[in-house]
């Protein structure tokens, strides 16, 4: 696909494109990968491919899953009576952390099974266990992986809120039900935005490989993020109004999200798309939780 000079996505392609797309990358074997993943060195060699399927050596993705549950815990604790003790919150958070380790592992494994043929054509993904042939998979494909990924992650808001006694489907309080639904939708949209930005790193390889991702389909990055960002911030506002939150919430959670979304466009450094996106997400989530 060709782009006219000066189009928004052409500029974003320059920002998101990594140097791996311009040079051949040899397929690493587990022994060479172990040099960079200390946690894998502690496992028997026969276990390494399965550990890599669950991404235990890359905890950054676990953070993305777990944050929805922490948000739900904090949200529920603010609204239920009697007040939930810190010890109870910490215990519930620990249980949910273990749950998320397995949830994230299952999600990554399913992703690798479905995308194995595409992963072999993408420099960043070709060393994954299924793509390099270390594990025998099934196969399949998805058109909008970001939308599918966002659903179970955002569902953590409902589960975590319910774990501290808040019934998200209690029709006796329509304002709380509406606030909970809006918060869940907000996190669903935010996860879609974040994974879309992450997928933009691979757009050149994805186009060659025939991957049908949202980053390939919606190539005007600024317009895409602006549209979804407006929906996400709007849902946060609805949550605050229906739940009766204080101005601190609107300045911290809503304002912090707006600042973070704007930062995607104005301060994105060249050569570090993934790390910078993670940095912005963590600052936004920190502002949300403290609010």
C-alpha cells in the first residue's frame, strides 16, 4: 500500500518503525535467548518454550492485565459499606495477581497459536516458541485482535469490584450500575488504544505478511487515537458523575488521561515506541488509582 507524502500515517510509520525491519534477523534458539532472560535459566531446557509461551520472562504484559483488577478493587472499595480493610484489599489483590498470571499466560498462548504463520514473517515475533517450531500448535487467525484482547482485560474491572462486595449488575442502584459499566467500557477502549499503538511498530512487516490488524486497517493514527480517546475520556466523566466522585477524580483520572493521550502525539521519542507507550500508560494508571 502506498501513502501520499505528508499523510499522518506515513509520519507515524517513521516513528513506529523499528530498525529490525531493515535487516535480516536470524532465528534464535532457546540457548541464545536464555542469555538475555535470567528467569529462564532457572528452568529445565524442556520447559523453556512453554514458559516463553506464557511470557513469564516479560512481566510488562502482566501489568497490563493486572491494572484493570487494581482499578476495580479501588473503585469498589470507594463505594461499598462497610469500608474494606487494607488487609482485605491486599489479600484480594494477591489472589487476583495469581489469577492474572495464568490468564495472561493463556491469552499469550492462544495468540501464538493463532498467529504462528504471521509471526514467522515479523522480525519482532519470529523467535516465539511456536513460530520457530519449538512447540507444535494449532493455527487460525483474527481480524481485530485488539478488540478481542481488550474484552477479558476490561472485564477485570467488574470482577475486582465484585470481589470487595460491589454488585456491578445491581439494578436497585442504576447510577452505580451505569458508573460501573462506563468505567469498564473506558478501560476496554483504553486497552484497545494501547495495543493499537503497540501494533503500529509492526505495520511494515504486517502489511508484507498479510496480517489483518487494526494498525494496518486504520492507518491514520492521530484520527484513530483521537476518536477512541474521546470515547474513553467521556466514559470516565460519566463514571465520575454517576458515582458522585470528588473533583480530585476529575482532575487526576480524567485530566491525567487527557494529558497522556495528548502525549502520544506531541512528545513521542524516535526509536522507543514500546517503552514510551508503557511509560505513558503507567503514569495515567497511577493518576487514576490515586484519584
